[in-house]
């Protein structure tokens, strides 16, 4: 079993431990607080990680700061992802009905879990290179399962001849009137047939019907097909960030 970091983070600590990730991957994982580095801060982060037994450190950095990028490279961080956030307004969106996209039902869970295990190979976890691939598969299986079990009314399923071939999980915040596409996956056998486009449109309709005025989605810069799809559906890139991992051996 993973050990608990011995020192809880002080309010001014440069990092914070991640209990869920630590438990799931079986090694102490933390993340950097903030999105920039200086040489002094990088040294403080290393001291904190060594004192707390950190094995793997996540760092989500600004993409427009060359100083941070240079220090990260010098300090042994490895870029594993370019995180792209896209947004589009919903004020001009008029939901349409698509009979091939229906709400999640309990019998969908196992097929969706199988889709999840093969749908997110562009993520930073797979591109880390040191995290076991089987655990990465399990991560997205679990993420999808929890979304279906906790908020089944936030999950929409694409079907062909009654068989699930894709899904999208959504979130919404009635206070801010913002919605988010959380996960979207399409079975390998159904790719190239417009399933992803229909799922995105269904998510837009889901959000609009709940009063959202804006919807966002996060994907990887390397996933150019997804970015082109979102842009065709009216999304515009609003933020690009660098995701780094650093291992302490």
C-alpha cells in the first residue's frame, strides 16, 4: 500500500500531496502549486518532495512563460502534455433531437467501460512512459464508471442498432451558467462515422437545456482530430498549458 506523505502541506508549501492518485497508482504523488517556476522555487519544490517522499510530481504550467519552460527542462521535468481548453457560447445554439443519442441506462455500463479502456491513449498518463499501461486503462475505466454511477443523468450514449458505440459525460454549474464536456469516447469499430460529432452536439443540447450559456472542453494538443471536431462545432481555443511530470528515484 502507498504510504501517506509524512508532513501535511503548510499553506505556503510549494506542493500538495494527491491522496487519490497516490492510492490508485501505489506511489506518493503530489502536484506543484502555481503555474510558474523560478530557480529558487524549483529548489524549494525539490526539497519539499524529498522531505515528503514524493515519487511523482505533476506540474501544470503556463505555456507563455519561456523562463518556466527553461527551468523545468533544466530541473528534470518532462513535458507529457499540452493541455488545450476550448470554449463556445450557447446563446445561439438551438438543440435538435437525435434519436441515436439516448440517456445512459445501467446495462450500458460494461460496454462503456470497454470503450473507455481504448479511448484516451493521447492523455498524459499514457505518455508518461513510466506509469503501467494497465493502470492507465483502469484509470479511465474507473473515471467512466464513477461518472455513470454518480450522475447517470449527465451521461449520453450513442447507439448503433441498439449497441452502445460511444458516450459523453457532462457537467454543469447553474451558478455560473457554465457547462463542461468531461469525457467523450467512441468505440474503435465506430470511428470515422460521425459518432463523435453527434455526441458533441448532444452535449451542447444537454447543456443548453440546463440553462448553460457557455460550454468548455479540455483535450490534448496532440489530439488534432478532436480539436478539429470541436472547432467545426464552434469551439475556440481559450487556453493552452504545459503539463509536466517529474520523477524522484
